[in-house]
């Protein structure tokens, strides 16, 4: 079965999260994804709150910019979430927006090297290993978690460009794709991810999660067009969907057919009814997606 989720956009104030998360839990939404976009809302703090306010919905952080955190801190946060809420937190790391990283003085000369080093160290720490590392960016001296996860915890990585996609295949457990990705883009990403997996000799399953910009109800098409234009994607083909549950479910099925394991519906930043959007995803779209 194709996984299905929805995004809580950080353009909403943090205090709105409680009700959206509770609705997601009540209506049976599978996954609620949160963003850490500068300078809006923290990914770990919002994820912890959403998990505490709910009982069953999985909560994804998509994504934590690696330049903002020491890898040991990320490992501690991830392990704590997993031990408190077993099997319900989905961790994703990535480059982050480089202009934002520059604003806070953490922009790396080689974002690809930084991400690779962090993925190696993060996954090892979460396996309970004790590390001493002398990398270009990651420096650890006999570091291990006192409270590692009690089960294997997958680490996803966000990616857009070819080199990063190959890197996620080689070093991450799954890949998160942005809402600018078309079904053809998913196919291309899968090919590049698989190249990285083969080069690294990895054979374990690798999940692909993709955001899909979506809107329903009055003015849906106009809202999607406006958001795509604001992102410079007004000429993009097969990106975003507006319409009823049938139209949205068809777009989800196209993503799944292209190789996505989970499709996370991303409302527009000006979505007028975030709780209603979550209900729409869980109660109207989900029954139409095998």
C-alpha cells in the first residue's frame, strides 16, 4: 500500500499545531510531516509536541539542516524521540537552504561532504556504536549514546541534485523529495538513488517519500498556480494538483507508479482550513489510493 500523509506548514503559527495534530490522530491520518524552515519553527520541538499530543499518527521531520547541528545533538534528539514514542518519529536530514545557512554563519564549503559525514556518524550513533571521527566537518572523540534507540531507526535524507541523490542511496535509509518533483522526476531520482546503492554495495530496501503540492475546494487551482509561480515553477509539468479527492488520488497514484513509497500532500501556504485539509487527505483521498 502506498503511504499517505499531510504537511503542517510552518507558515502557520506553532500554536495551531496542537489542533491539527489531534485531528490527524482522530481521523486516521498515517503521517503528519513538519518542516524546519528558517526562521519559522523548530523541527524537533514541534515533532516532540505533536507526538505527545497524539497516540498513533507518525510524525516526520522533513528536514533538519545538518549545518545547524552537531551530529551528536541530532543523534541524542532522535534517540530520545524514538524511545519515548517508539516507531512514530521519522527523521530526515539534509543540506538546508544554503542562503539561510549563510545567514546564520554555518554555510559549508562542501555541503555534500558535510551531509555524507553526518549521515555516516548519525546512523552509527543510532546503532549504539561508539565513535572517534576526524572528518572535514564531523569531529567526535569517543562519543556514544547512553540511551540509544531500542530498535533500528531509519535516517532519511532530503535531496534534489544528482550528486546528493546518489549520496542518499549510498548512505541514507530513505530519500525525501520536494514538491517540485514530477512523476518523471521521481523515476529519475530512483535511478540515481539506485546507482548510489549499487556503488556502496547496499541491498536493504530504500524508501522514497515525495511531497505533492495539493489544494481542494474553492480557489484551489488558483492557489496552486500562485504557489508554483512564487517558487519559479510556473512552467513545471505535472507538478502540483488541484481538485476533488478523485483528482488528488490520481496524482498520488502517478507518484506511486513512478516509484514513490509514500506521498505527503503539501497544502498551499495560504490553505484556509488546515484541519479540513487533514480530514480531506485521510477520509476522502486515502480510500482512493491502494
